[in-house]
């Protein structure tokens, strides 16, 4: 699930990603995507924080099979798909304090 706005999504997104802009995550229109049984939904955005916030909120509301990807879209393009290594570790000093696992 790509949480970026629709313009950002149209300029490029991961294969098979569904666009649900962060500001619209609670809209009824997206419930079918969010409640799909047996499918793990991976959230990514322009910032890792947005993915974590959306995941945490939806978990609190009882949604299942939801995970936050701790890498933004630009990271995927720059390092994962290009096959290059970052010049320095990209891990934050402080990790999320919430266990977002099911």
C-alpha cells in the first residue's frame, strides 16, 4: 500500500501497489483493500514515519495482517532496485517503541 499522494504515486510506485493516500487512510472506500483476508498489507510512503503511523493507527482499530516497511519509496529505487549499497548505514538511532507485529 503506497501512502503517498496520488501525484507522487502516478510518478512511480512499486509493482502491484495500491494507492491509499495517508490523509485518506480511514475513508470507507478503502476498507475492502485493508480488510482483505489472508493477504499481508505492506505500507510504505515518502517517509518511514508515515508508514509506521498508518500501521499503528490501523492496528489500534483492529485491522490484521498490516506491516510498516521501514524504507521509503526513494530508498527502494535508489538501493534495492538499483542494487547499490548506501554509503553509510541507513538505520535510525532510535527504533519504533511499538511492537507492530500481529
